[in-house]
C-alpha cells in the first residue's frame, strides 16, 4: 500500500454502496440504463467534510463527505478496486467523494449497519417482484458472498491505516447531533412516570397534532380546531404524550425534578 502519511484527514469506517445496472427504462427516445445499489460493504475512508441540514420540524442531520481508501473501477465484469485519495477540481470541490449519513470507529459497528441496509435491498425486491422471498434471498446472498470477499480483502489492504478515534465526549455529542430525536426519546424513557407527567405540565405547545398516544380514542374530527375554552384541541388533554418533546423539555427545564 502507498505511504499516505502526508494526508491528515480523519480516518473512519463507512458503508460503501455498490451500484450496478439493475435494468432499463424508456427515456425520451430510447432505452436508458437504470442503476441501483446491489450490496453494501464496509470500508475505511477519509472524512473530508461534514454538511448539516435542517428539516422543517427543527431536527438536524449531519452527512459526512468521504473518500474510500479503495474505490471500484468502472467495470461491470472485473470487480477491480484501486487505491484512491481525495481529488479536487479548480473550484476546490472533491470529484471522487460521496456523502454518507454515518461514520464508525469500528468495523463491527459499520458491519451491523451494512447488514441492515442489505436486508432492506431484499425487502424492496420482494415488494416489487413476483418472486418469493426465499428465492430472492438466495440469489442476493450470492451477490453478498462475492462482495464480502472483497470487503475482507479491502480490510486486509487497509490494516495498517489507523482509525481516528474521537474522545468520549466528542463522540457522544456527535451521536446526539446525528439523531437528536432518538437522544430525547431515550432521555424521556429514562425518567420516572412522575417526572414525565411533571414535564408534560411545562410543555407549552401540546396539541392533538403532536400527540403520539397510540391508545387515544378521540375521533379525528374532534381533534381539529379549538376546545370549549378556546384552546387548541389537545392542549389540556391528560392522555397527551410525546417522548421526544418530553425529553426536550427535560433538557430546557431549569427545574430540579
């Protein structure tokens, strides 16, 4: 492997999607090639940037711009991988990077996520195909077996490249920023019933539209508009529940429970 010690980018594990031609579709005048992800494998990568996006509900998502240490050569038949470094154009934009929604410190963490992504490929194929689940799973396993060998080969080739480990506090903050909703839900779940009920009384924006009580028996047409006191429906409902908002209130509240 080439000595790349002069590159100071953080090194992490990420999920590499393997895209191949999966079919064709009719374009404006002729059949067009249709590509799709057929497998996901784990590989070490350079992390060259981060991009934070905001959604309309106030949540944020961090995506990581990465360049894998080895990339697949554009060849449908050989499955050849070549050593890669980040390459930039005259506008300082990386031309061989992709964005991923998560990076990992260990192979096993990344592998668990890759297994999940690969199972989703099978589920989608079953949904859109007339074939049965077992037949599709067996056929897809052949593809996975081939690329798992490549995955192991890349791990061996990159064995001398050390992962950049962040500190415990930085890692925790990073995970919270990646999925704040999950963080708030887990925080609320760790509270006692009395603590959650108290925090509900502090939440100012309770209403039927953000209630997640699956046992609610109120008819949908009764959840619209104002109640008899002129308040938005659900603002005073005893059964209102939303663990994410309760967790947020726990972080914001200065009251000692």
